[in-house]
C-alpha cells in the first residue's frame, strides 16, 4: 500500500502517523493555571532533542473547537513545567487527564493524584511517577495549528527503585523497573516487554 500524505485531511494524517510511528514516549506535562491549581495533560508528539543544553520538545494541537489548549495557555504566561514519564500503573490516570474540561479545572485534583516537591522547580511533581523533569520553556514555533514547545530540562527526579549502575559504574535507569508507557494509535499503548541489549559499534 502506498499513501500520499499530502492528499489526506489533518485527521486522517494524524491517525495514519500515530499508528505507524510507534511506539512514542509520552510527556505527561504539569503546568500552573491562573488560579494556582495545576493542569495535567499527556502529549505523544514528544522527544529529547539535545543534551547540551538538555532539551526536549513536545507539540500541542488545538481543541475540538480550535481553542488554545491549557498547556500552551499556561506556558505562554508562566514558562515552567514538570514533564513526567508515566508507567504501567498510571496509564488509566494519564489517559483520563486528556479529557477536555473547563480551563482552570485541575486534572491533578479531579483524578485524586498526589504531588511532592520537585527540586529546581517552583512546581511540584506527581508523587507516584518514577521520572520527572523540571523544565523551562525557551522557544516555540507555530506550524499551522501545531504549537511546538522547546523545553530546557534543568533537574531530574528518578525514583530510587529504578536507578542502578552499568558495567562501567555509570548511572543506569533500569527500563524494566521504570516500565514506561509507549503510545501507539488511538487508545492503544505498549508497556515494557522483552528488553534486548545490542552492543553498538565504536
């Protein structure tokens, strides 16, 4: 099958891309609302893009009514966020946080999630997530209706149970202990399964 993406509608393109560019990491992004409560939303157009400085990006579309999403609204006013990597047990809550609700209503409160202090950030992290990055918005780019946020990562929280050392004594995040969620198409996700280690050439 050959598909000419230039002939598809945005919705058709989204469905096609998200089912074939897989799995994708999910940024579970916490930002601050105008009221001081916390917005929480997942984004799977997301990845690391630089290590000097440490940076990641994620892409935010518009709502069904073509309104600005809360994450973008909040970051345009306050440049701070905490980006989480969710694991298997948090998949339901992560998906539920994607629901469209009134601006200013906190998904953190609505879902009964607990927070904890995040070193290096004025914002908290989700207490039960095993990975969290304190992040600062440093640049944006608009491509039609997609708003791309470029985030500098300043501090990292790792739960002690997922941290080990490799053969050279370096920090190792143990993928099987992290058990991260990977996004597929539609409502499908993939969880950690077989982990294969292949030596890379010099």
